[in-house]
């Protein structure tokens, strides 16, 4: 279980003593094994929230508590998939996936074996020795996800991972993500501005207000999987969320 | 069209380059001379300047360059930057034989006046003791380079048995002090300075290597000689007067030497003991220079005698001496 | 396409040869192409100074440049990586570097001789100075140009500082480092001739060879020597580029 307690983030402004609030006293709870989406308008602070959870930035106030223990800074409990994939251009697919395993000191034979398992599971066979620039956007994102998942974090953070892909690829990857996630017990916290995507993927949707971000609403999503985009309930939910976002502007 | 432009461009470039290379500024009023830095062999030039022998001849003499060694001075001749110069006969021979400069020798400036100097605490007694060591010369094809090789040949050794380096004389003493080299051969007053500065000692003065060897000469650009022979003659006459003055007034020349070398009196006095100032040049000696330079493959001269006849032109000198 | 590359230089050479043959360009100032070829032959067969053949001059010069360049790379790359990574360190060291950088390597010759005496050390030092700054600056810029997201990605993958250095900064900066190496080698090779003017103990070196040609006033051998220096410089650059293409396959 992941708990956010009074999470606040302020950036220093241009003038002396000036501060720009980005996150305002966020508190909520996420159950283990859930797929949670966070939606909000652009620039509302979703990415900042994710970065704080990942440990890349620190909060000004408040705490992040995972399974009863407060965490700060980078830990191996959290994995982060970046919007721009952030694959290391000088590493092949196989090497990229192994990056984290190298850093924790896993032995070569073992980490290669593990990496190859993921290559199989992610449909990347034949591309082990390819460099990122030789891969399509969709493939690169699969490598990025594999790279994060191979580290077995408790929480998988994803920052609009499919935003720069075309519709078809995005839909494919959404289904692929669900397939992969279903066999694991991790929690996924998925940031997106695409409401359709959020409804399709999640068990719970958090809607944030524009900056400074507060929780506007929380929507549980009980629809059965696989989700049907033509389903009436699906679209009702989608419309509700879109309305909230629209009213915010 | 593009091709035509690039062809024109290339031709234009070449012509510009050619014109630039050909042209050299000759000053038609003054006589441009050059001499070597701190080379006491060329005292006659300094005396002529200080005592006004040039102006007394009605000449306007401009010092167009002071050079670190003979080859540099010959390059200036080649570039057309000098009308006359005081330079070692060896580099002059090499330059003319290799068709780089067109000069003739009008008179000698001095004979002897160099020395092989080694480190003060070197145990060497002969050249053979210096086998495998580094010795410095002021440049290849200089008189000193020549003398060193002659000394090596006399001792029945080969050049390969030594490490001959090129260092300009002002830097030689420092190199000796730092033990970068074991010895050097240079013109006076550098050997004297090494001795009085307690850095080195003379192993052989050049007269022991080759007695009475010609060293520096007064050379003239052939174009200058051809177009302004009267002035050339006046230059030679001033040179003769200056050389006589040196031999007749040994004490009066000392301040002049001090001024132009910037060295102390003790060094200068010691240096002067090693130099002979005389203007008559021994043609046979020059033939030996030609012979050896050819042997060492620095120059290629078919007919040594013909070369010397062309290269050494003592006509003006003889005319002056007859009077 | 190759016709475009061969014809213009050929044309240029023909005109040059013609102008020289007509004595329009005096041969002692600028030798004709044929004379240069003759000079080159003599440098190879007879050697200059006689008995010192060209290939040995070349070997010694390559050795000196190699030493200076290798030292420059060994110092500049790690230093550049660390300067790129630690801003505070960069702020402290930058002013010192910026003062030294504009000093031309050749201006260091008197100091070099005082410190190292005459010989390969002072020559290698001059070459070191020439190669050092391009390598350093390009390494720093290589690090600074790495997408910060990559560093963050590495951190989320549990990279420690050591991992970041070895697995992100170093591979990420390599393309820039190679640019620096090529430039540094180019400058090092250029300063070679002047560096060898400081004095060459072993009696071998391309700079020494050219200096001797100047001493005995053989313009054809001077230009032939210059040509060799230019060709070898080009060859070295070509070799570095081939190595770069092998190593940086991911571009």
C-alpha cells in the first residue's frame, strides 16, 4: 500500500522569498496490485508528483509511505518509465534491459538470462542487438518498460508513456501493458492526460486540479476487463471526467 | 559555367601567388646589410658602423637584419631582403651551391675564432672521449658544423658515433649548464662566455682543428653587385679600413665589441684572443669547404674550381688594395 | 565523381609546373612540382641530414606526437568527465583553464626547455599542451550535452555515482570525445614541427629534417617535407575516424 500524506511541493520564484506552489497538500491511499491513473490538465504537476515518488525530487512538505515505511530519494521499490523512453542510445536492446541489473551487481550470466526472458515476454526477439535508433517508437517503449520491470519494483510509475505514439501503436501497447501487468502483483501509477486511456486501463482514477495541484476527484473504475470502449458505462465515466477537466479551465 | 569559374579561379590564384613570391622590396637608396647575433667575427661591421666608415664613403647603410646563425641570414638573401651581409663562408657556399641565394664573396672578415667547448667538469681530454654524447652546432652547413665534422674525421671517428644537435648559440650555454649537451661548437664570444661563466672549458680552439681556416666573409647579392658596383666597392673599402683599424687599435675596439655583444670585458678580451681579422681570402681553403660539403652530401657541385671562381670575387678587394 | 576530385588538382599542378619551368616563379622560392618530387626522392633515398632517411624521421616524430597526445588524452578525458559532472569543481577550475588555454603551445617552448631540458620530454610537453585543451573542452561539452533524462533514468535503475560515470557519462560523451581527439591530434601534429625546433637529441624528426633542409637552403626538400607532414596528418585523422566509426556504432 502506498500512502501520500500532505505532499506539498513549492519551487522558488524569481523574486526574493517568492514561491511557486505546484503540489498542495496531497493525501491519498493506493492499494497494492491496483492500476491507478492520474489525470489532469497539462502543467498541473502530475509529472512533479511522479518524480517525487520516484525520488528524483524531494517534497517541500509531507511524506510518502510505502508498506508502512516512509521513503525518500531513489529506492529500488519504485520503477519509473519516462515519457521519452530514455533508452541509452549506446546500448543494444539486451544491454539496455540489463542496465539496472548491472548496477545492482547481478552476475553476468544471470542478468543476461533474465533479460532474454523479458525479451521473449515482450516480443522483442530478433532485436536483441539492435540500437534504439533502429527501433520503432513502440518497440523502444517496450524496451523501456522491460528495463524497468526487470528490476521488480513494488510500484511502477509511468509518465505518459504512450503520449508520443500513434493511435494504433498506443492501443497495442495499452493492451500489452495490461497483459504484462496482470501476471504481476505490482501497483502501477500511470500519469496521462488522455482520459480515454485512463478509463481503459485503470482500477482507480485521480483527477488533479490545475496548479497548484490538489485532488479534485477520485473515481473507482469497476468495469470488467477487457474494457470495451463502446460500452455505455465506459463513456459515461469518460464524459464525467472530461467535464470536470473542462470546468477547470 | 561553374567549371569555367573554378578554372579562372585557380589561374588567378596561381598568378597572385607567383607575383607575391617574385616581388621583394629593394630600397634603391640605402644599402641593406645583415650580420650574425653576437658574432665577434663580424666586428669589422660594427666598427664601420660606429666609426662612421660607411657614412664617410657616402653610403647610407641600414641594418636590415640580425640573425641567429648563417642559414637564417642566407634565407634573408634568398628572399631578397639583403644587399650585403657578414656570414660564415660555409652556409654561404651551401646556399649558393643549392641555388637558393645568389651571392658572391667580396672579402674575408676573419679566420679562426671558434672553439669546441665542453662541460667544465667533463673528464674528456679528446674528441674521442666524447663518443656517444650530445654535441651542439649552430646549424647544419655552418662553419662550426663543418669544423666539428672535420675534427671527427681527423680523429678517425664517424658522425654516427656522436649525437649532433642543432641549437642556436644564445641557447647553447644554458643547454650546457643544464647538462642537456656535453659540448658545443660556436663562434666567439660564446666559447669565451662559457669559460668565464664557469660553465664550460675549451677542448679545442678551431685553429687546432684547421689552422688559418677562413670563417666569416663579406658577401653581396649579385643583383646588387651588378646594378650598384660603385657602392659595393665602397662597402668593401669601409670593410678594409675597419679591419685595419681593429688590428691597429686593439684597445679602442673593445667598447664597440662590448656594445654589440652585451657581454663583459673579461669575456670579450678572451674571445678576441681566438680571432684573426684579415680580409684576404684563401681560395684553396674555400675549395676545401666545397669538397667536404659535397662529400657530406649537403651540396652537389660538379666542378669545384669553377664554382669557387664564380663564388669568390676578390676583384674589388684587389683594386682597393692596389691603391 | 572521382573526375571532379582528380582533374582540378591535376590542372593546378600543370599550371604550377609550367610557371616554374618558365622561371616565372623562381625555383629557390617555390620549387616546381617535379622538383618537389625529386626532393622527396632524396629525402627517402639519401636522407636529410644525409644518412638519416625519411622513414626514421617519420617514426621518431610519430613517437613524440604519440606520447604527447596519449598523455593529453589520459589527463584530459577523466578531467573533462569530472568537470562536466561536478558543477562546483568546474566553477573552481574554469578560470585557471581559461587563462592558460589562449597561450599558444609554442610560447611554452622556453619554459619547456627549462623544465625538461632538450629532448623528447620538452617536445612531447608542447604537443601535450596543443592536444590537451581541445580534448578537455570537447569532453566537458560531451558530458554537458548528455540528455539529463538519461542520467535520471540511470538513477532510477539504481545507478550509483560510479555507475553514472562509467555507464552514462563515459559512453554518452564518447562522440564528443572523439571530436576532441581528432582536433587535438591535428593541433598536436601541427605543433610537432615547431616543437622539434626546440632541439632533437636523437637526430631524427620531421621538424628537424625540415630545419636541416632550411639550413642548407634546399627549398625542394623543405616543401617535400611539408607535404609529408600534411599527408601523414591526413592519414592519422583518417585512422581516428575509422576507429570512431567502429566504436560508435550506435549513431
